[in-house]
């Protein structure tokens, strides 16, 4: 894959992945075309080596396994992680409401969304629907309206003269999207709208909608921008850019070593769920892959986890928000993230490993540490390190407008990350690199 190819495929992946469910589905489709077999958690596993496998949980988290041999105690696992979810507006269970001749839908905010950019966008709806068929069987499927079907209009400046000085957003009352004109004769019925979409997309007739997990998203697809097409803008770059770079880095790696990628849901809301990084997904996968606990512990202590999540690039209009010696720039390579208080899991040793890896992959590296007078965010790295006891480092591509409905990153950085990960999973490594992790 070359850089143009990488960007084209990344933009396509982002378009096909408006929700966490769609993202996992898109990656699974890629894996199946590349020879991976699905293992189901409720069945017995036959993980012969060499072999390529994946396991999904809740349709929103995913583990990828690329097994070269069964010498887990001798060679460890090359592990990488990222999160599949992004802040969004989620449609409430009973969303319908009619106000002034308009059908509107109640929404909950999911995660720490930057809310202001959600106004005046052509929004679409996607997610997972569960229904009962005529024969009483129950099914789930993904739907995606694909076209703009909702909008949250701003209040005109004439009715809110202070809007440019101080805009406050009430999540309950200000963020209610309009979805259609309503004559007032029949009562509103969101389930009927979902049922029609199910029929359109999956040819399912007479479905009794039992429940839904639907999100609003920006119908404007991700794009390259800049006079020289230097940048990418789009929703969910945090953290689907990482998911894509990790997964493609593994499937494109030549002769990969024993490798594992974990892509977790619910990072944006604290990671505690069956499929989140604080849940048992990775631990139970390792226990089933390596049932003998002595062998498993030896493997864990010969392994490294690279946790990948976007970093804050320096914004030229707000450079004061960064420490002046740590100013990650777009297109200048992945960022190693440091935090003395363990909001990031990076150690001097794991960072050193990555610096040598970056040399091998011929990519640049940058550093980020939060200003000492600002609170630092976190990610799945410290959670995974804490749960499994594995040496970990946190990295990510620099980006701007994190958690906006349209984020921005350098077009080269995803490509840099892809190359770093492809090198990480590849067999031939300098043994000195692994020595720097030895206890
Ligand atoms: Co993130």
C-alpha cells in the first residue's frame, strides 16, 4: 500500500463507519477478505498455529489474532490497542415529540462531545436495530440512512445577541434535532420510521421493532483539505484513524510475529462495560488463548502493548494551551504521550522501544505532555496496563478539534502510524529493542 492508497482506503472506511457497530463490521469485512476466521465466545476454540482469527463482543469491540507459532512464553505477543467509539448524540428510547408542526427527536449526549459544531449540520442516522419477525424469531441488523434526515438549527443572532461572546448549550433543550414536518393528524411514530428503513435496507417486512441503538452523525464524509491536500477532516478520526492503521498494519505485515490487536468500545465514557477496556474482554481472550497460567504470565512479561489514540496537535491560534517544549505538529509523525500521574502508561523503556521502532520504520516521532496547570485526559493504555500487567506505551497521531463533529489531522500521520505498526508486527526486529523492556 502507498500513501495515496492508504488515504483513499481510510476515507472510505470512515464513510462506511458512522457508528461503533459499523466500524467493527467494516473491519471484520476486511479481515474476512484477508483470511481471518471468526471465533465465537460461546463456542469452543481451536486456535491452531499458524492462524488468523478475530473475536467480536457486542458487535462494538474486536480482538484480532495473528498467530505464527505457539511459543507464547518464548516470544510474547505484539499487542496494540485503540478504541472504536467516538462522542456522539444518541437517540433516546422514546424520542418522538411534536412541537409547532415539527417532529423532533430527543437525544442523549454520548461521551465528551464538543457540542457547538453539531448545530446547522446535515445530520444522518445510523446504528443497530433489534426486532421480532412474524415467526417470533428475533434479529438485529445495522441500518444507515446515509442521506441527511435531521438538523439542529442555531438560534439566529438577532434572537441571541450574546451568541458570539458566550454561548451556553443545554443538552436537554437546545440540542433537539428536527426530523420532519408534522401535520398533527397522526401521532408521531419513530418506530415506523425505523421499520421503513429496515425494509429499504434489508428487505425486512412486518418487523416489530423491539429496541434500537441509533446515533446522529454528520452526512458530510471525511475529506482531504488544504492547498496541497495536506490534511484530513472528518468525524471520528479519534479514534477510527488508529483502528484502521492498526488493523491494516497487521494484515499487511510480512511474516507477522504472534500479534494481537484489541479495539475496545466505551473509552469515551470510562471504559467500564462488557466490551470496554475495563471489562474482561482482553483478559478472557488471553486466558483462552494461553490456558496455562505460568505460560500466560511469561508471555505477558515478554510482550508490549502500544495503545493508540489521537493526541492534541498544537493549534496555531491557541498555542498557549500547550507546554512550549512539547508542541506536536500535524504531519510530523505520531506522538508519544507522557504523564507522570499515569494518565498515560508510557515509561522511559516503552518510549525508547518506540523510538527505535520509528527509526526502523523510517518515520518521525514527537512528544506530548500536558501543561502542568491543566488536567490531562486519558485512554485505554493505563487501563490495559493496570488490568493485564503488561508494559505499555501511549501514542497517537496529532489532531485538532478533538471531539468536534469534524476533526482535523495531517494526511501523512495516519500513513506514518500504519508503517510503524506494520513494522511492529513484522518478525524481523532488532533484539536490542526487546532488551530495553527486559526487567
Ligand atoms: Co480517543
